[in-house]
C-alpha cells in the first residue's frame, strides 16, 4: 500500500472478491473475522510496530466491522472493539506512549462510580455484566486508542494509508449491499430507514460506516489521485459508496460525511495560497457536480422518497412530528434522569432499564452525550469535558493535521445519532490526537511527545 497504483488497484480488487465470496458462501465471513486479527498480530510481531502497524490493523478492523456484523462474521457485538483495544495495548508495549495521555486514564476513572452503582443493583431481570460491556466498551475503546495515539508523530502520507486501510473493507461493504439488493426501486416504499438497502442490518450503523467511506475516498480523489486512472477509480468509488449510503434512508452518516468534507475543503482553502485557491475552484465545482448527480440519481431510484426523507416527511409528504426518528423522546427522558440523579447518575447501562420502568420506553440510547449525563451524572460531565477539550488543546500545536476537524466532527456527530455501537467513532476520535507532519520529521515517525 505504499502508494503504487497497481497495488492500490489490486487491493480494491481483492476486496471486491471478498464481497462476492462472502455473499456466495456466508460461512466465509467467520473465517474472515478470525484471519484478520491473526494476520494483523503476525504483521505487528514481525515488524515490532516500528511503523505503527497496529494503527493499520486497527483501522482495517474498524472499516470491516459493519461488514462482519451484517454477514454474521462477528462472534459478538464487541468483537472489533476488543480487538482494537488489544492492538492498541500491543502498540504501547512495543512503542510506549506519552505520559500526558494519562488524562484518558483519568477519564476511565471517572466511569468507576457509576459502574459500582450498577454492580450493586439487585435486579434479576437484567444481566449486569452484559449491560456494562455493551455501554462501556465504546468509551474504553476510545480511551485506550487515545492513550496510544496521543501526540504520536506520523507523516500525513502514512495517515492517508491508514484511512485507505479503513476504506478497503468499506468497499466490500458497499459491493455486498449491491449484491444483497441490486434494485433499490423494488424495495423502497416509504421514508423510514430501509433494512433491505442496508444488507438486512441496522441502517444507522451502515450509513455511519459508508459515510466514513465517503470521506476516505473523497480525500483519495482530491488529494491523492495523480493520474486519470486514479481519478476515475477513486471518483467511481466515491459515487458508488455515496449512492449506497443515501439509499439506506438513514441520514446521520451521510450528513456527517457532508459536514466532514465541507470543513476539510474550507480548511484547505483557507491555508492555500492564491494559486492553490484557483485550483480549488475546480475542486468545488467537481464536488458540487458529483453531489448533484448522485442525489439526482438517488431521487430517481427512490421515486422522490429520499427527498421527503431528508425533508422529514412521510411517503405522502406530510411533516413528521419528530425530526430525529424518536430520539428526541429518549434524550428528554435521559435528561430527566440526569436532573433527578445529578451527582452519580443512575448507573452505567441502567438508563434503558430505568426508562423502561419509568416511561415505558424500551430502547437503547442513540446519544452518547445524554447517556453519559443520565448514567454518570456529574462524573459524566467531567468525562465529556476531557473528551471535548483535549483534542482542541493538542491541535493548537498540530496545525499540519489537515483532517483534525473532520475527525473530531465525525466523532461528535456520530455519537449524537448512533452512540458508540461500533468502534468507528472511538478510533477516529483518537486519530485526531496524532501529531501529523506533512514533511519528514526530525524525530522518528513512531515517537511520542
């Protein structure tokens, strides 16, 4: 993956074949899930993590998670998060970590009081261990990843290679979605999130990972396509993934991708010289044409229903009462739990059970912020302050990190509509903490401040 055209094309071809193979023989998904961490461990062990190999392996795991889950490859819902945590810890063993990253250890300590509250709950109808793992695996994955990546020096070109590692299995995901449902027009009948166009899996998670793929291949197209063949290849992937993301009818991931791209373009434009800004006129025009074309085709394939979806209307064009698919009610109930339990919260993972008993609402939280408040109380507020403030402080002396704001916004927007059900927001958040250098640094790339 060292930027050779043939290897990049070959890797894409391999992942197209993976999608075809798993679609034809579903049991291969389990084998795929086993092979990834085994091969990843061998690569890290062989190279002693001299080139941050753990980041490539973890990025690949993050990109493949939804594909494994929709094809039955995951051994459990936390399989990828646990593997990401393992490789981050392995990376620390080989390459150490910054002592200043201790702030994220403090973040984990802040979670302990609510864990103790849940552990002492006497309720035979709930599995304490299960709800703790479900609700804390995301924050734990974020903290461990952040400790490893905190101020770790890396070249911008290597960061892009990490994004490509994440994007390759997303290509498999998009191709699998096409094989699962080649005709969108035949299955779209309303404006609700569509499981048929999402491979039979949760549209929210599918939209999220495809949105991340949109950003990956947009950056490949705009910043790393040097030949006409690369432009056509990356442009085609961008259009295909964008279309499959839109027709999931889950808005969160697509809106997040659009915001990431807009802020990246504004950032690049503001730091460009006069000659560079002239070139960006072409980039803006190209981006606009792609967006208009994909949206128009999506509208045609969905018989105009996608426009009603984003306008918050039902199939008959009537305005829906809620704009967030029922999430407003859950968020309101969680804020009520916070005001009733402002210091310690109701306990880690207990929000769903208490909301069910109090409000009759049997649904997991989609919003990590209100969940942190309701379940962790004042300690949750301190934890959120750490998560918000630390990357911004790191960025003050990290201006060459061109993707910083896009990564940070991906995390923030994703946890507001999809919580931390998948590993992507945790890992991408940690990527915002890397010390990125466009030119070769004086220190070794694998060092930390």
